C-alpha cells in the first residue's frame, strides 16, 4: 500500500469524473485497492464512488472468477501432486453456486463486495462468472454458456452490445478481461483449443466433472497490447488518483484494435498448454455464428443526419476480418476427443519459450 496518500470517496468520485464516467454508463471495472493508498472506508468507499459515478441508471460490472474450483489436475505445486492424482480429491471439490460461492481472493476485494450488494446479479459459469448491479445487470449476466467461456455469446458480448467502458483503476492492461474477446476473434499463430473440466453436481452429493470445448487464452502480452493502443493515440482517458494510475477506454475500440494487434504480433506456436487440458490441437478455423461480437443496430435518426455530428460510433462496432477458431462439437459428440480440423497431428506440440496460460489458471 502507498501510505503517502489518503483517499476519500469524494477524491475517487472526482477521479472517475475526470475519466469521463457519467450517469447512465455501463462500465466493467478492474480495481486494485492497495494502489490508491489509504482509502478512507476501504473497498466500500471505492464501490460507493463507482456507484455515484454511473448513477441509478448506470450498470457496474466486475469479473467474479473462481479459479479455486478448477480440477486438481491443474495444480502446479509438486507437493500437491499426490492429492491431485487421487479421484477422491476431485470428487470433493465444491460445485459453483452463483449466490453463495465467493469470488477468488486473487480477484481483489471489490468483486466480492459487489456480488453481495442488494440487486446484484451473477452469471452462471463455474470458473469465469461476472457480477453486475444496475438496470442492465440481468441482460449482461443472464446467459453464460459453459463452452467458449469468454466469447461473445456470454457477458462480454453483452458489454460489447451495450458499448461499455472498461475501467482500469490502479491495474495493468494484463487485468483487462475484455481483451479475451479479441483472442476468440483472431486467428493468430499458435491459437489452440482443447477440453476443459468443469465441476457439476454428481451422485451421492459428490462432484462430477464435465468436459467442454474451450479456447486456450493468455494474458502474457496484454500489457504490450495496451501500450501499443495508447501509443497509437486511440480513445483513452487517464488520470492519477492518489497513488493509482486510472484508465477508461471504450470496450469496442480496444477490442477492435486488439484483434489486429494479435494478428500482427502474437505467435504462440511454441507455447505449452498448462496442466489440466486434454486433446489440445491448433484452432485456426472461423468461429461459428454467435461467438463473435456483432454490430448493434443503430437507432433511426430523429433529425436529418446532415445536421448531426458523426457520433454514431459505427466505426467502433465492426471487428476486422481476422476471426478463426475451432468449431464446437455437436452436443451428442463424444467428449473424450476434439476433432482435428487443422490437418496437423495432435502430437505436434513444440518446446515452449513461453507458457500459454489461461484466464482460469489456479493458484496452487
């Protein structure tokens, strides 16, 4: 903690106003409480300031991830290997409950605080749920399919539809969850998919594990991506609130830029899938409809367009044509293997100079 700064709710509110956050906005916030300094009232003051900024007509969203519920096969610590290999360990993993399962401590204190607020809603994915409060909360979290967890058919897609703003309050670009949308939309070299395990209720009160097709995602170059976005002069507001550098960026602008940047700069062909993945193969093919963001339908103008400034944001709503990923298997397909749609042998995995990490990477 930067103890040289004392931060009040009013200081936070002025900082958010300086970022352009206005009543009625839809924002997805990533926060680092310790980066501000000493916050009078702690996390509650930050939450109140965010609610003040968006107002009663605005909606506040945060990732509410639960990597503590990942399969023991994902554990990395050698001293846990014996327990991880015991089927009884996996059978006693708690299942996800949107109303009761706490947000992982690694996500910070703000998402858990938001989750417990009156009127807050939470999506139903066991590992990467989102929590939201405000008039659009139900629309954002209502649908969150188990497969392809961070694609546009879930909460991130609804944030795209709503032209949301991303807030990075004392956090790095690496924490920007919306950038995963670009990974699903971009056929960068080395993109891969595999089977991922999710906990589901099983017989006799034990937990079973369901295999779903999933894209391997990686945050390792998000800081470089964000720096490139900023250097390119794209829409971005920044301000310093005590010890915290705070940013506000339009989600559509950022994701659209990220699609082209990943296509030009990312290459994970020599990456190694982390523990817990099965049948990992290249995923170069186009995504099926529904997994990519789609342009929202503009409202009909109420006055002649020639008399209006160009504020439609239409240039923000289209992703470049760099999409590609593995098509999900039909519901009745065997779940033990993925179809090899790339033409490459499944065994051709090269030695890694850099690991390919996932958004649900567990901490053990």
